[in-house]
């Protein structure tokens, strides 16, 4: 499969403290001068686009806390060869930023919310912003950052009681609610035993709403499987990154906030592009390295758990 998607962690910082990603005591941030500047991100995207990478997603950390995020969106959206620019956010700042992001050229947005209920949202994220995030989701729909996708990581004993309420959002709203299997990435984060596999989550939904029907989602670039609750406005998705292996169809690369390209989330292999850029390497030289990374991407197959610990916020989930 052609490798045409790039996920960029634009910052490793975040305004939430999700137990599976960035727990309270995790303060190991990348120094500010090591984080890629807007010009550097723009150049890397332009060179990747020359190599056929036409879909770009901004993530983090929390991309909306990066001060120059809107101008970065404007520049990347206007880059020749970029056909789709999207962003993944926790939605805390979305209500006030949705309009400007749309105007800057963002095509659509994914919003993470693991619970609609205050106490389990707070248990996971450290603070309760659940109603703020829901307002942000409605605003994103209103301004046309569509189709809006909602990401939820379900942890046994913490928010599994929210599966039905989250799935029900897809009945009235034109959103796709995607359940992502928890991937333990470090000994620092949530216990691996709290992982809930896709089939268990699906059973909870089918017990509540009846059998799910297959759905075709127009703009899905990734590994999610899509279904629908009968007569619903939206859809349900599952990203079963642990219980299934989809390496052969994986079409994405990741750019870490300090400028390393990671061809596979589960492999420790990474290539330091910032070093090349800061050494003033000419475009042809950087492009050659990017082409080699793309060509070698499918050497990383059939790994479905991390080969070593890593930080999701640096790599870009
Ligand atoms: N701050 C933004 C957000 O919350 O969406 C973007 C970054 S966050 C790392 C991107 C996505 O990765 C979120 O949907 C989050 O739930 C998911 N994620 C983070 N750590 C994860 C893990 N260990 N296993 C599965 N998904 C994870």
C-alpha cells in the first residue's frame, strides 16, 4: 500500500493529563529549541508532498496549545501536493478556535473524549472538561470541519460504563465515534490489564442497540472498521491496534515534535530529519532520505505491541 499519510506531533505538551498518555508525574518535556519551528515543519511537509505524501494530520501533545497553530494550518493547507489537512485535538480549546481553524484551511477534525460524565472524564484526564469538549464538537460540526470523528480509549473499570453513552452520540449527531484499543506504551502509564479489546466493546454496543450494520466511510485513511447503529445520523468505528494486525495496509509515517520520522509506532526505528534541516541540507538531499524512509516502511510488519517504551505525546498519537 502507498505511504501517503504523515502525522505530525506539533508539540509534546498538553493541557490534560490522561492516564494512558501523560500521567501527573510525567514532566519530561522536549526543550523548546528542540521542537520543530513552523518553517521547519512547513519545509518537511513540502518535501514529503514531493514524495507523494498528500495527507497531513496535526496532533501532539495538544496541537491547539501551540501558539502559532492557526498560521501553521494556513501554511500547510496551502502547500502544493497536500490534498487533505486534518487535526486531532482533545477539544478543550475547540469551541473558541473552530472558526479560525476552518478559515485557515483545515479540512476536518478528530476530537478525543473518553467519557461524557464528569467523574470518569476527570479520572482519566485529570480535570473535568467534558461539557466544554462536547460544545467544541458541536461547534466543529456547525463550522463544517466535517466529518467530525470522535476518539475514545476505553479502560476497563474506569470508563467502560461510558461505551453506550459515547456510541449513542452517533445516533443524533453526524459524527463517527471511534473506540481505540488502549496500547500500553510505558511503565509510567495506565496498567496494561485495563485494556479492553474491540470485540468486548462491540458486544456492549450491540447489547444496547442491536446488531451493527456495516458502514462505508468516505474519508477514512486509516485502519478503523466502520459500522452504524440502525437509523443513526453518524457511525461507529473501531481501531483494534492490539487485537488485530494491519501492518500491510498501514499508510502512515509520524514526525515527532523534535523532528524525527518514525515509520512504525511499534518500532524503535527513527530518522533525525531536524538535524539535516538545521545543517542546511539541500532539498534534494532531504528528499532522498524521505524517499528511502517511505520505501523501507513496510519492512516493519507484524508488530502489534511496542518494541520499547515511548511517549505518545512526543510521537503523535
Ligand atoms: N491531544 C490530542 C488528543 O487528545 O486527541 C492529540 C494527541 S493524542 C496522543 C491522540 C490520540 O491518541 C487520542 O485520541 C488519545 O486518546 C490517543 N492515545 C494516546 N495514548 C494512547 C494509548 N496509550 N493507547 C491508545 N490511544 C492513545
